[in-house]
C-alpha cells in the first residue's frame, strides 16, 4: 500500500479512484457528482473525536475499503482528516498510516488460496505538508514492524519453535544495523541459566537465547534493554492447562515477537540510541523429561526458585534474561510478556498491565501508551505484595506461596520478577490482556502486535 499526498482535489483526480469524504452522519453512502465522479460519504457520526477514537475510525474505514474491494482511494486533506483532534501533522500522518496498515493485515500464510484484498494506493488530497508525509513514512515503518511481529506470533506452535524464532529474528533484522547473536543450549548451560533450562527440559526442542544489539547512540551511552518472553508454546507443563486455555498458547512468544519487530523499526527509523533486545525462548511441554512441581531451580543470579506450578514458566525464563541484562549496565530495562491470565481478570482486554517501583517511569509509560495507542495501566509493586514471593525450600517460589494465591496474580508475577531486576530502572509489562484483539478494535483475529509501537516510542522518546 502506497500512501502519498497530492495538491490536487477531487475534481482534478482520475474518476477511477474512489474519493472518500467524511460526513457527520452515522451511516455511509455513495453520491454521484455532476461530472460523473463517485464520492463515498463515510459516516463518522457526530462524536467529538480524540486520538483514541480517530484510530478506530481509520480502522473502520479500512473495513469499508475491504468490503468494496477498492484498489485506490483518495482521502481529504490534513485539516479534515484531523477531525478536530489537536495533534501535530506528523502525528496525524503517523496515525493514519499506522492504523491503515494495521487494519489491512490478515494472517493468510496458511490459506491454500489467497483471497486477501490489497489496497494499492491512498492519496491525501490538497495536502502539501512535509510533516504529514514524514508521519506517513514513520507510521508505515512502525506498522510494518508490528505486522511482522504478528506474522511471527501467529505462526502455529508446531512451526514456531525456539530455533525458528531465532532464525526469524535473524531474517527480520538482516540488512539493518542490528547485530543478532543466538545462544544455544550449551551456551545457556555455560551461563548457568537454570530457569530457562528447567522450563525447556520437557521439550525435544532446545532453548535459545536471542540477543539483538543496536548501537545508534554514542559509544558509551547506557542502552535501553527490551526483554521479550519467548515461550513458543505453553502447555502449562505437568501443571497442565485445560484444552480451551491452551488453544492460543502458540502466542506465548508475543512479547519476544514484538521486541524483534521493535528492533527492526528502531533500526529503520535510525533512532539515535543504543538499544538491546533479549529473548529467552523455550517450549513448555509435557514429557518424561519435564521439570516437575516441587523442583528447585538455580537461576543465573544464584537465587533458587521452588517450582510450585510449571505453568508459571514465563517469569522463570524472564528471570535469567533480567540477570543477563545487567552486563549492559542499562539505564532502563523493560520486559514484555504474556505473563498471567490474572492481568486479563484485572484489566479486561483494553490495556496491558505495567508494574514498576518508579512513579515517574510509570507516568511516562502511561503517556507513551496514550501516544502510541498501546495503552497500559499500572498495578502496584509494594513490599506488601513482594512478601508473597518467598520460597519454601528455595529462596523464592514461582507462584504465590502464602496468602490467597487466587488474588493479585498479575502483581505476583511482577513481584517475582522484581527480585531479578538488577541495578537498573525497570518496568514489567504484562501484555496478556492485549495478546489478541478486544471487541471494537477492528483488528484481525490472532496477535494484535502490541506493544511494538510502545517499545519504539520508548526507544525514541525516553
Ligand atoms: N502464558 C500464560 C499466561 C496467559 C494466559 C497469557 C492467558 C495469555 C492468556 C502463563 O504462562 C501462565 O500460564 N500463567 C499462569 C500463572 C499461574 C500458574 C500463577 C496463569 O495465568 O494461570
Ligand atoms: Zn504458563
Ligand atoms: Zn506462558
């Protein structure tokens, strides 16, 4: 899809293009002009638009485009496109491009016949703004990266193993300034990453630790590190999930996929920062070799962990990655993970949970969430909660070992991870609520690709 601007208006553009105008009615219709040109009046209703509702409006427009199978459309100029929302022209262009690409996406790799509709061209009429065009370019880059993350995540578990995930990271980042290093089982053993090894034990597929390094900043500048959960399939292990709960668990590496996508966008945008991406990747399977409830794992940090539930595997692999992150002396570490069903219970499907002890960071992430469209909402990480992570035989337990384990599960995940966050500023994003779309998101079934755009925003603006 090519997004461009033109100084021309409807009357001087070819008739074959579907010309869209916005009207404040609730329904849409076609209107024929005197000269034979067909206009599509897109009913946007009378609501007072905000950046939030503007995003959805753009996605709804793509629904119409798909329904009518248009190949080429023109849209109104910048002022009309803004719908009264008070944002800069570059941000407006980014919003349009990003959401058009996001809404166009479908996961069709596994269809024997590809019947997918592709819009080839969008022209913004009477627009000469350089800022707007720059926004279109940026939105396109971020959306492409987000859709790549969706492709990787949506790939079924049988075809997306830790090895394939590592290969995909290399493929996606080839030709960019991101250096990808993949550590195999032997190297993971050498690093004494006992938590990753424990989770991986039940699978015939060996674990991988994926390291992505982008040096866009000054040589000695402390980097930002993104850590993405890379469980390529989560059966729950011996504490096995019921059938329904296992259905989407090929998406349990979405955190990792979004880190890969974000690294690509960061490199393509040429962001002048040092950014590192880390993905601890394993498959959580059931076999005679599986780690058991009651096993005690020794993590890379030296801390020991009682495995009270083999389904709380995400925090285990992340623990080792958070320790590994220390070698970069980072100024900020953000982990992204489909960590708990409890985050969905707490927040529903419209925001990821963010946990950090730093109030200012929480506030910044919340603002970046509003700006990127990847909304986050804070949960507390107070000492009262951290106390519940004590182990029985080991130092820590991977699920709540005292109090009522049915309460505050998302916080318990964050509290566990806080023991492994080193001497750096850290936030944990439990993105389980945003793994798949909520009603009204106007996004294809499967992975949403969030929070790729948020990570790019952090790299750029933090
Ligand atoms: N990957 C799951 C969490 C999940 C569930 C993500 C549903 C997205 C949708 C995670 O590994 C898990 O199983 N967590 C357990 C933790 C529990 C054992 C403390 C959960 O949420 O039940
Ligand atoms: Zn699990
Ligand atoms: Zn999991």
